[in-house]
């Protein structure tokens, strides 16, 4: 499938080509294994070598990323409002506490996480799910998610032009970045998990719970 898409894009510029670039950037948020990054990168390579409009490539990729992120946010919003429909393994106390901690982080720092989302490979969709579950409003989500996509797409366009006609070199740079950023993300998640394990605490017991009410005063 990937080769078919790349071959079509290689055939020449046209409205459908830009639509494919936008759709691939969106689908990547909905189906993370989809090779959206490779297709996006190839679009920037075509802008540098095959006469594609750099501005249209940039706008298509950015619009697709924002659209995909907002659909994922809507899913998170739905999930957050229907906890009673969660599967049993998500309703275990320990799992729910972990989810609640993540949601609380997005309630406080959601904008910062959304700005970073596009620079994190594979797991970026979960940023928008957490934003939806935390109750973030759609406009700030679109703004901060759009800023992240805009910065990322500007970066890969610069890489596309710097690599010139060497598609293999551009792919190598992309793979190296994905490896390093994925490793850094895994380290951060691991450290955060260890910190939460060490600092977790149970809810304080209510001293009035299971306590019988005092007897009424005796009649005099």
C-alpha cells in the first residue's frame, strides 16, 4: 500500500495528490501503524524535487494533522464522559488511578503537551485522547495541536530541501530521529512511572465511615 501511494505521488502534482497528503496526516492519528510520517516526508521531498508547491504541501499536511487530532480528541471526550462503558480491565482501581493522574496532568499542562505531540512518534494520538478526557475545549486543542503540526511540517520541509534529491538520505534522517525520540520518550515514561509508583498514596480513610451515629441523649 505504501509503495502504491508513493508511486502515485511520484507520477505528478495535482489536487488529489495534496488530498492524499492531508488524508495520510489525518489517518496517522486514527490508525497509528499507518505510515503517515513516511508519506508526509515524501511530500516534502517532492516539493523540493518534483515541482510540488511547498506551501500547498505544508498546508495539506498541517490541515490533515489538525483534522486527525480533533477526531481523536472527540473520541477521548466521548470516552471520558462514558466511564461506565469502559471494559473491565480499565475500571480496575489501579488502572483508573493511573488514568486519572494522566488526565490531571492535561488539566494543568494540556497546552504544553499538545505543542509537543507532533514531535513524539507513534504515541502522538494519545495526547489528544487525554486532552479530550481532561475536558479541554476544542478551540485550544485545535490551536495548540495546529501549532505543533505547523512547527513539525516546517522542520521536515527544511529537511526535504536540505537533502536535495537524496530520498535515501532523508529517510535515514527520519529513521534516526524516530529512534532517538522514541528512546527519549520511553525513558521519560519509565522515569515517570517509577516516580508515580514511589509517590502514590491511597486515599485517606474517612474517619466517619462505618462509624455508628452517637446514641440520642437520654430523656430527663
